[in-house]
């Protein structure tokens, strides 16, 4: 199979990343408002707080998935021809979903959280009407349909080009007598694995969304609450992890340009991605350890797989990146710096996640700010950093590699802000500060106030990246 690189649809991708950058900024501002409110720096009505919390969660997860999808589409488009109309349909459905979700929250008053836990949307106690919950569900469904179209196109082309799912996953190399030189590139392996597990996750999510939607208008149609929660958290866990696994493709494709060393599919790499395919779907019960009615075997599986799930990440992507960088003549600019930061942040964020997957720890820490702590490390210093790195690479001038003073300032501000902001979550959790509370006790507010300061640095750093992207993109266009 020849890997002659094709011309990807850069115009659509550049537009997507611009939209995503702006939404990232808006969602970060919403997060800053919540931390400031918890710290007593500003006053926000609790009802509005939970609406903001819902918008922030849905917005950040959705935008992370959008940037990951843009990265996957761009680089897969180097190896196989993709239908441009599918991408535009995906983007249109995504934006339609955004409008429906924001309308349901800020016009309809929906504040049930981005996880829409059944049967809460239908039992608001008068906080919102059925139509608001329905609008939220329909927004998610529109985004899900868009992603299914997206993955069907990706999957169709990879299966036909690389000899089926097994060929695209490099199984002949991983479990047979295949040769390294005949294996598909890392981008294709990652894209195929992500397509498989996220398609399954989205279908499960769509099923529980449709059931919840029917329940809104026909209350006699009852869903088993434990089953619904399992389906929701299976979908949610798979979806957000897919966002990171799609974004890491930028590392596989771009870093070799800076080191001069190709990133090849080895046997270990192929096996690791097959394990990722299984672990991402099997690990979700670690979200259910507070549910004592869950089968014991499922909770034990959640703990064991939580231990194991860090191995493919740390041993393959992170370790391989260190090997590639060691002894190479790495050229550092904003793009390469942010991509390396993304892998580092992702790796660091996996440690508190694995700890939370321990049943004995989970019972004490899960409902504290430990969970948003590790989650924000994943995003701020992981996936979002990769997305900003990809944005910087998209608009960089050919053969021009340097860190300007503004780039250094933005990078420093972003790293300091991200590290401080997330560490304050972890410190707060050690002091038993609960998550999802709109109003905090006075003795918790100091940590909130410090976190607000660090959060402002994150927003400032992100603003520098987005403004730089717009400015440089305008210069390259002209």
C-alpha cells in the first residue's frame, strides 16, 4: 500500500479551528466565572451557575471533540481521498447542535449537566420545561448524527484502502507475520481504532438520548435508571477520550517534521492501539464505583482496566516521543512546543485518573474536586494544548521555525496558568471540597480565589494563541 500524501481540505479545517478557538475562549470564560463565584469574588445566582456549568461541560467536551475530528480528518486526508461534502455536513450538524444546546440552556433554562443523567431532565422541579430538555437532547442527537457521518466516511475509506478493519489496525503486524514496511502509518492505525470505539460509543449515547427524549413526553415509557446511567457514562467516557486520541494524531504527523525522524508503526505500537480500542470501552465502570447496586465484577473490572489503560499511553506515545526527541535536532516553535506539552499534560493527567479508578480511593475522592482536577489536566494541558499546537502549525510559514517573544509569553502564561489552575483543584480535593457546588463555604474560598487568578492566566494565554492564529492566517492568505 502506497502512502503517497494527498492534499487535505485545509480551508474547511482552518475555519473549524478558528471556530473552535473562539468557543474554547468562551467556555474558559464561563469556567472562570464559576470559579470566581465559588470564591466569593462575584455573585452568581445558583440557578444560573448550574446553567453555566452545563454549558461549560457540554461546550468544552464538544469543542475538544470538534478539534480532534478536524485533526483526524486533515491528516487521514493525506493518505486517502475523503468526500468534502461529508465534512461540511458534519460541521453543519455540529453547529446546529450547538445552537439547540445553547438555546435550551440560556433561553429554556436547562441546567441538568452535560451528562444529562436520567431521569433528572424530566424531573427538574420547575427549574426548566420539558421543551428545554428536549432541545438539549436534540442538540446532542444532531451532533451525534454529524459524527456518525464523519466516522462512516473515515471508516469506509480506511477499510477499502487498507484491507478491512484488521488491516487498518495493523493486526497482521501486531499478531501475525506482517512486516513493518507493509503496515499502515500511525495516523491510520489511530484513526481506525478511534472510528471503531467512538462509533460504538455514539450509537449507545444516541440510544439513551432517544429513550430519554421519549420519556419526556410519555412518562409511562420508563428506562431502568442503572442501565441508563451505564449507557450515559459509557458514551461520555468514550467520547471525551476519543477527542484526545484523535488529537494525538497531530503529534504523529507533525513532530517528525521537526526531528527529521519518521514515526513508524512498530509491532508494539500496533498492539498498544489494539489495547486502547479495548480499554477505552472497558474502563468506564470506574465512573460507577459510587453506585453500590452495580455488579461487583464490573467495579473490579473498572479498577483493573484503570491500572492497565495508562500503559499504552505512557509506554508508547509518551515514551516514543521521548525517544524521538532524545538526540534529535528538534526545532522548537509554538506548534512543536504545544504538541509536546499536550503529550506531557495528557500523561500527567492520567496519574490522578488512575488513582481515582482505585475503589478505596474513589469512595473518598470521587465526589470532591479531584475529578475536575484530573479532567482539566487532560484538557487544558493535554487535548486543548494539542489543538492550539495544530492551529499554530496550520498557519506557520514554510521553513520558518522560531519562538517569538509573544509566543514565549503566551506559552509561559498558558503553562503556568494551566498548572496552577489544575493543582488548586487537587489541593481542594485533599481538603474535601465537593465538586458541582454553586456556593462554597468561607473556608474553601481561598483556594477558589487562587484558582481564579490562575484561570485568568489560562484565558490570557489562549487569547494570545487565537489572536496569533487569526493574524498569521490573515497574513498567509494575503
